[in-house]
């Protein structure tokens, strides 16, 4: 079944109200403290950059990003179980970076769980560098976990290399 998913490349499109239930379901798969459906609806109403990867009517990934001034903030990005490790997260991230550039952002930032090595590796491979820690940011089944703040310049801007091991 994994081969079929790879062969049928999902298309990226703007999130619609009708997608909120599926998006919230994906969000619940990977988090103890998922966003409620109303939060995704608010993002749509507020005009945030909300995208989904649609594979023959199945929402298999989503991304949410706000852009304010020269900074874009990726607030949520997730891939449905069974569709992970197929490049969808990278593809969605690339798309969001393009959208940020089109909206004249100069920097993109996000938070990622300190324990999420796969996501941190993806972000590093896409030019993000660690810039700080948000303590006790994510709720887990065993308490709170820190978030690593990661940033990436756009439009030819460069940040100095990170000296830390965040």
C-alpha cells in the first residue's frame, strides 16, 4: 500500500472548512494536546496560510502559517500516519516557505519538540537553525516538554551558523 501512496502524488491546495474534521484528526494522531476544530476554523477565518495535501479526496497532511510583517510563523505542520516518510512533510514545508516569500516575509520561524529528532533533522536540512528554547511548551503524557525554536532566512538573507547544540 505504501507504493501506491508514493505513486499517487497528493496535490497541495488551500484548506477549506470541509477539511477541518480531517485536519483535526491528523492533529490528534501526534499530540496529547491537539488543537480543537474551532482553532483551525479560526485560522481559516483569520486568513492564515492554511494548506492541505489531498490524495484522491483524502487529506494526508496539512500546514498552518501566519505572516506578520517580515516574519512568518509555521504554527502547525503534520502528516497523517501511514503517509509519513514519503516526503510529504518536506513538500508541505517547501510550499509554506514559498508562500512566506510571496508574502514578503524575510524570516520563517517554528517550534519543534526537543525530542522530535526526525522533524528537527528535516528542518535543519531545509536551512533552519536552532535559535532558542521555549521551556515547558508542549504537553506530553508525562508532563511538559521543551520546544526548540528554529529560524530560517528567506530571499538570500543569511544567519550566522548556530554554535549551540539545541
